[in-house]
C-alpha cells in the first residue's frame, strides 16, 4: 500500500512524504516487546519509522493525501485528535475525523482544525474496519 502525503503550512514550503514508504509494521514492534499495550510507546520502541509531521499550536496546516497507484482497494486516513470539513469549500459540510475511500487516483485536501494544545497525535490508515499496519506521528 502506498499513499502520498503532503503536509503544507501556508506561506511556506510543502513537506511531502510517502505515507507507508518508510513504514513500520506492528509485527516488528510486537516481536521486540510482545505487549500490545506498548505498541505506540516511543519510550519502548523509539520514534516510528514513518515521517513525523510537525507544526505549532494554532498553526493552519493542509494535508494533501493521494494514492497514485496500487491495487484497487480502499483505505481510510485518520488523524487522532483532529477534525476537518468533508468538503473544504462548503461551510455547511459535515465535520469528520476520518477520510475514507482513499483509493487509486483519489486526491484529498485535508485542513484539520488547528491544534489547541501541544502533543503527539497518531495518524494511521485503516482498511476493512481493522487497524492497519501504517501509522506515524504528528507533533505539535
């Protein structure tokens, strides 16, 4: 699975990463420390192999998400602790926290509401309603 993720801050350069390019499967973490409760623990496993996206509290960011090519299957994109409008330019659009139907050729511009407090937020993909092996951190 391969998705392309651009993390843009207005009036600055975009930081583009391949999402699941430097992926770290849960299996390797469980092999080292066989405790599911510590799967996302950076003290136990170190930072994830996937890119760590960074911004400041209150900063407006844009996530450009696309899947350029792969076998035709849908995944979802989740950014824990954040919400955004399903239709960017529609003020009456519903607020969502998961972008579904990410498949071959689909492109999404996601503008999450600015973070109100510092912290590390998990971003991940999911498929078939299960936890996928693709995850990373968004640090504010």
